[in-house]
């Protein structure tokens, strides 16, 4: 389905009824990342999962910034006539969730922050992203996927569920080159969201895989300590895409969290 969002076409899935939850994928993913949640949570919530601009079936149209991705999400909510939603973001989706909170907090009912971090990039991380931009230009998204896949899933998934690792790798390979480059530039330029954490005053669930090497559990613990009243869940045997690697466990904690919100 396509919604007109600030002049560009955004593809999204919209299933279930009840409390609206917007699922924001990471880099360089697309909305299919959230298939296990849309299938597992539709009885509990209205689950909306967009492709961010430049990814999946959404329009490839820059420039790309965290604020722009955030404003796209709000324009999509406007088009769907959703006043307030739970914002669930994984990794780069979490960076966008912080931008949504800063710019449109009245639209946020609650937050789910999965495998993400508040900090801006270090100089070393920026240099690595510039290498990936050059790689994408020279050799395409497949080469970037090859460079990223080792960190994307955990050791347990690689050893015991190679099919899941292969499916994630396929998703990364499909990302449009312009979207990949745009997102890398957006992440290089993103601000430090650490000062934002103490301002969050909506219910917040933090989820992290215990084998996540990109946004490790210590990042999640630090966020938990700085977001008042937040809840932290560590999923055993999951890496960076914990929602795909341990879908039942992820859905269980998300469902419990959404249940409390529904009846609060
Ligand atoms: C993601 O999954 O969105 C990326 O790992 C985020 C990043 O590269 O910082």
C-alpha cells in the first residue's frame, strides 16, 4: 500500500486493530524486517510498518536525514489519521525514534527501542561509513551486505539458524544503492541523542540481543539507566536483529508491554 507522505510515496503494511504501533526498520533493511511482529502482534495492536524513503518499495528521494525520516513517519500518520502511536525502532529505526521524540513528542504514546544506541558516530565509525559509501558506489549493495552481515546477526543464529542469516543477507542485498548511501550520510550527520534520554516521559521498553555486537547490551543498559521508568529486556541467543532471531521472545515482551498500555 502506498501513502502520499510530504510529496513522496511511502510503502507500508498496516495490519490488525487497536493501539497503533509504528515499526521502523534499521539499516539497510526494509519493512519485511518486521514480518514476525506483524504476524505475531496483529491481534494485540494495529501494526504499521513503512519502508523508509530510499528503501524497499518507497520512493528513492534525498536528501536523507534523521529529521526527514522522522517527518515522513509523521506525514504517514497524518495520512492514516493516527493521532498517537507507539514508535518501535530497531537500530537506525531507534535513531529515527529519538528524532520523532524531539520533533513530534505529542504524537508518541510509548517507545520500543530495540538494538539501538543514543550516541552520535565516533570519528572511527564515520570513517567506516565513508568506506561503505565508496563500496556501495563501486560495487553496489551486495558488497555492502557482505561487509555488514557478520555484525547483523548473532553467533547463535549463524551457527544454528543459517537460514535466518541468509534471509537477512538477502534483505540487505536488495537495498537500493542511493538509499544505502543516503542513510549512511544521514547516520554520519546524526546528532547525539544522549541528552534526549532524560526528557523521555512516556513508557519505554528497551530490547537487546545478548549477542548484539553493533549496539551491545551495555548500550541498552546505559539507556535504561537514563530513561526514567524504562524497562529493559535482554534476549538470549539473539544478535543485532533480535526481533528476527528470537521472534517469539521479542513478541512476548512487546505484547506484555502493549497490553499494559492498552488497559492503562
Ligand atoms: C542498523 O541496523 O540500523 C545499523 O546497524 C545502524 C548503524 O549502522 O549504526
